[in-house]
C-alpha cells in the first residue's frame, strides 16, 4: 500500500505543480514569447518597409540622374548651337568687314591711280612744252597757254 499511496501523493504533487505552473508561471512565459514574436514581426515589417523605401529611393535617384543627364545633353547641344551661331556670325562679320576693307582699298587704289595719272599728265605736258620750246627755239609761256596744256593733259 505504500507504493500506491506514494504514487498517488506524487501524482497529486505533480498535478499541483502543473496547476501552479499553468496558473502563475505559464502566462508570464507566454506573454514574453508573444512580446518577442511581436518584436520580431515588427522588425520584419520594418525591414520589408525599408527595402521598399530603398527600392523607391533607387528608382527616384535613377530618374533624377536620367533627367540630369538629359538636361546636361540639352545644355551641351544648346552651347554647341550657340557656338556655331557665334562662329557663323563672326564669319559673316569678318566677310562684311573684309569686303568693306577691300572696297576701301580699291577706292584708295583708284584715287592713287587717278592722282598718278594727273601727275603723269602734268609731267608729260611739261615735257611736251619743253620739247616744243626747244623745237621752236624759244620759250613758251605756260600761263598764257594754260588752256592748251589742260587740253593736252586731258587728251594724254
């Protein structure tokens, strides 16, 4: 009978231990496990949200970089067009200025040629008068024959 009573007492003590554990200890263990599970779930949710935000930020960064490259290309194209326009404008200005300088030089050449012809006419007229004076043996008065000299210079 001793074994049966011991076995029954041990079963009662075990039942009290299980009851006490279930009543006072088990809720603390469950709440700690639930708290830990909740924290893990929050961490996983935060990690997932962080990955989504990172993907969105990468997409936004790629968009910004693409737009910046497009804008840079537009600026470079505009600068090249402006440079070409300036070169064409400079060529045009240089051509106009060159034409003006050529026209001025041609006008100066014509003026110098006209002066040289006039001087040459006067010298030829003087030589002709001197030659005529020697042929005639006497000196011709240039003042009296100014009209004659002008006509002769015009003909020469």
